[in-house]
C-alpha cells in the first residue's frame, strides 16, 4: 500500500512539474484581429494570427511617409518647409487627428517635421511634407508611397493619404507592415528617429519651442509609465475608429530581438489591447525561444545528382550561416534538403531549398546553392548514320565522290571502244562553165597536155558499107 502511495505521489509531482512548461510553450491568446511576430536575429516568423487580413492601418501609414521623405531629401536639417495656405488641415481638424498645431506661414526643417510624424504621430506634419515633396500635389506623393510599399513586398497595401486617417481603400496587413518595417530598418536615419524618445523643435515666429515624444502614443517606452516594458523600442502606433488600436515595435533581451505588429485590437475602458497583446507576445517569445547557428556558410549540406552536365553530381550548401530561432526544450532541429533529382540543364546557382524542422514543424526555409554551378555537357552527334543541319556528313561526301569517279570511268571506256572514223575526201568543186564553154563557140584551147591515143587492137572490118 505504501509503495502504491509513493508511486502516485511521484507521478503527481512529475505532472505538476510538466504543467508550467506546457503552459509556457503555448502561444498567447490575443484580442487583436491580426498579429505577427518575427525573430530579427534569424528573420523567421515564430507566430502569426490572421497575418494577411486586410485592415485599415491607421498611423502605421506614417512609416512609409517618413521613408519616402528620407529617400527624397538629402539634407534634412538644411531643408526648410513653409506651411502653405492650402487647406491641408481641414480633414485632420474635422476628425480630431493628432497634430503639433502647425500654422500657415510657419517654417520648419524637414528633420523636425519627421520627428513630429513618428513620435507624437502628427498628421499635420505629414500633410505638409506630402504637399512639399509632391510639388504641390499630395496625391503625387501618395503614389510614391504606394510604389515604395510595393518594392518592400507589401502586396496587400494601398494608401490614399499620407497620415493614415480612415479613407475608402486605405488598407494594409500585419504581414505587409512587418515587411515595410524590415526595409525601413535598413535606413540609419529611420533607426535613429525611432530610438529617440524626445526631440526639441526650436521656437519660431509662430510657436515657442516644442518637445515631441512617444508619451501619448507608446507609453510602454518610459520607465515612469505603468505600462513600461523593458528593452522595447517603439516604431509606430495608431488608432482610428475603423482601424482600432494598432502597434508596431521591437524588443531586445540579451541576444534576442523580436519585432511585433498588432492590428485591429479593441480599446476597452483604459486598456489598449494592442499594447497588452504586444506584451504577451514578447513575454512568450523571450521565455520559449532562442537563436541558434545550425550550419555555417559553405558547409556541404547535400550532393545533387545531375543530368546533362560534365559531372554526374555536385555539392550544395548555404550562402550564409543557417541561423534559426528554435523553441527551447523542443528537441534538436532536422534538416531536409529539397533538390531536383536529377537536376537538369540549364543550370543556375540555385539548387533547391532546405527545410528546418523542429518537433515535426517547419520553422524555417532557406535557399540552397551549388558550390560550383554545373557546366552543361556538349551534345554528341552519331558518327555514321545521322545527318545534321550543319552540312553533308562524311559518308555522303565519300558516296558522291565515288559516284562521280564511276561515271568518269564509264565514259572513258565507251570512248575507247568506238572504231576509228574513216578519213573523209574533199571533192574538188569545178567552177561553173561560161556560156561560151557551154556552146563550144570560140572555146578556148585546152591547156591540158595532148593525150597520146591508146594503141588500137585488131580491127573488125565486117562492117557493111552503104
């Protein structure tokens, strides 16, 4: 009895020890309509919820507004913009859009306006920049935004304005926003802006100096805030009636850095669920994932069988180190190369793909490359029987030459076997006789020598005489 009791207690202890691990490994349940979580160390998606759902992006739009200006302006601090009297703020004021109270005639640097766009999410600064860099046409600037987004790989995104206020057809998705951010992070000035928690706009003829910051948009960045999240960097937040709460951000702890995008989250009471969902995603990711280098660049992964090449096979590897974000305590990863078998000409550098699997789930996919691009083998032409389009074969040439030689020999035999031709005599043609010669009158004397009469033989005189 005591032995059975001890066995039950041991089993219960093991069960209780395993329960926290199972709960920690489970992804959080989110209130956001759409969300995605990236490992920036490996570039892999480790969580997504309706990531391709097309939604209103609110002020996440301003990331692209900033990027287009950064690419169009080479001197941010030395380029100044004067606020025009073009009715740019009518829509913003009508819906209560966020702003820094820009006034017609006010003159600010592009640099100051960009900080106003990204930190306090000033819609009026967006409109002024779009008007200026669109050469007086906001829609020209917006088209440049759409082009930039497509080049970033945002296939479901269309912008109708530069500030992100609700408009028919103004749309994006969590996956698209993450691709936009990944491209924007390649720009040093953009990274500088989002890592600045406060910026001073100097005083001018219309305003005293102004401080712009993230306090009203992403309070999670400030230690004095009750929502503070250690290691977090704000990128952009947003809210409209149609879009609801949206938030894009990054967070780093130790060697791990993650990127989170939440869209379409409700606001209930004093709770912004885009922020609470972001916190839950980061807590889960830091607790359960780690980055590992599985293979080094150039290390042979597999050998590909070739057809139509100068060699029967070729080795394949990765161009870069295989760095993957793996789940802790979920077993070792397995590598499964997907190659064409056999690989046939025409050959390119790409040899196939490599799937990284952990616990039966594909956690990453990479492109495999030939270590040396295979060389196609030269086509072989049969020597005796096949004719090609390049000209007569050697067999045909020899045959024609033999036929010509036989014809020549046959002609020679025929000519040699024919009898010699008789000599032809040429008849002497007498000149026609003249009239005198024809009648005998006055005939000329012959010039021929006189003929001796032939000797007479015995005469027969038995002729009758009359």
